[in-house]
C-alpha cells in the first residue's frame, strides 16, 4: 500500500485531469472542495519510508477515485444491457424470419405441384419499379448488338468498295513515282543497250562488205569505241588500205576479192564499170552501215526501255497488291471481330432474358399462391 500511495502522489496531476474529464461528461455538478497543493515534488523525499497510511488527504483521494470508478463501471453495465437487449431482439427477429421462410418454402413446395404451368401475359401484373442491373445490362447488350450488327456489313461493304476504288489510283501514282525516280537509270541503261546493239550492227555490216579484209583490227576498234557512229572515222584508213591492197599500182589481193570489195565500197558497178570515187564511195558505204546500225540501236534502246519499265511496273504492282491484300485482311478481321462481339452480346442478352422470364414466372406463381 505504501508503494501505491507514493505512485499516486507522483501522478497527482494526471489523476486530477481524469477526474475533471469525468465531471465534464456528467450532467450533474458535484461540489467538492479543492485539495490544496502544499507540497512540491522537489520537496518530497522519494526514498524516505512511506508515511501516508494515516494521511487524510490521501484517503479522501482514494475514496473519491473508488466511487468514481464504481460509478463508471455501473454506467458501462447499463449501456451494455441496452446493447445486449437490442442484439437479442435483432437475433430473435432474424430467427423468426428464417423460420417463416422455411415454412413458406415447405408450403410452396407442396402447393406448386398443383399450380398451372401455362401462364399468359395477361396474368402478369403490371407495376412500375426500378430496373435492376440485369435488366439494364440486357437492354444495353440488345442495343449494342443491334448497333454493331448494322455496322459490320456496312464496314465490310464500304471498306471493300473504298479499297477497290483507291487501288487503281494508288497503283498509277506509285508506278509514276517509281518511273520518275528511276528515269535517269532507265535512260542510261537503255542507251547503253542501244550503243551495244549499234556496234554489233556496224560489225555485221563491215563483215558483210569485206572491209575487215582491208582493216583486220577494225572489229576490235569498233568494239572499244565509245559510240558506234565512230565508224565514219575509219574512212581514210579504208581508202589507204584499199589503194594498198586493191589499187591500180599495188595489188596484194586476188582480183576476185578486190572486185567484191570494190563493188561493196561502191567504187565500181557489178558489170565492172566505174561508179563513185574512192572517198565518196567508201563514205556512202559507211553511212549505209551506220544507218542500219542506228535503226537497230534505236530498236534495242526502245526494247530495253520497255523491259525496264515493265519490270518497275510489275514490281510496284506486286507491292501495291500486297498492301491492298493486307488492308483487305485487316478489314475482314475487323468485320469478324465485330461479328464475334455481336454474337457475345446476343448470347448475354438471351441468357439475361431467360433468367428474367424465369424470375417473372416464379414471381407470378408466388402471387397466385398468395391469392389462394
């Protein structure tokens, strides 16, 4: 007891606060004498033996504390009694509801077997009530399925038509753009092919005129030349070689070969009479060969140009077709996805509708049973 008294004195201030708070919660005002504080903690001898057994102030504090504590416990018991009574009443009501529900279910199970299963729409009572979440979802699924069901064919039809209308225009623009981008390359390649064909035609014409007999390395020089029209620069060389090999002064070739060469060079006629002077005849011969070579070169250049253009056109057409196939696949996938969503919405709507009808049928059976 001495130790408890010392502790109470040490915490005198919190104890007083507790007492004051208790007073604030009560409606009645207690008139008690204020205990004068005549001692300070610094003046107390903490380790001295306890001498509060006979202290009247300490006893009075203990008595007040015990009374107030007892009073609070009594108030708590009163509140708990009220709470327990409420809980008991609530439990009793729930038990009565459960018992009544069981009795109703047993009676319904016995009497539902005798009810008519054919229920018309006139038998369902009309009432205005708040729609449940299931009803809202049912109507929402119906509207959504209807909307998407009308959109799916439209998307497929309009998308396909738009793709097919846009395809020729896109193909034309793509081919034109590709041809413009490769125009210089096509022109250079076609020109090179034409020059090569012209060189071959020049070599064939020189060979046919037997000029290679006079100038043996003329074929190699023509092949190494930049352009086939440089064949005209060999006129002086051919004149010199002809005069050396088939001339009136010197003749290193046989007369039959020289006669064929002179006829091809237009210097004599087939009957052996003179035709054109050497320079003019050789010039005419080379120009005829050059004319045929130019025709062949132009044809080869045009053919190469057409080939390259066709290759670019085919390449761009394949690319555009691939792109449009992917677009058509995307449109088809979109339509299929919409159809699947529509089917899901319809299935949900049918399930909710079936449950609603089943619920309404059961409610109508309850109503008939209650009327009986």
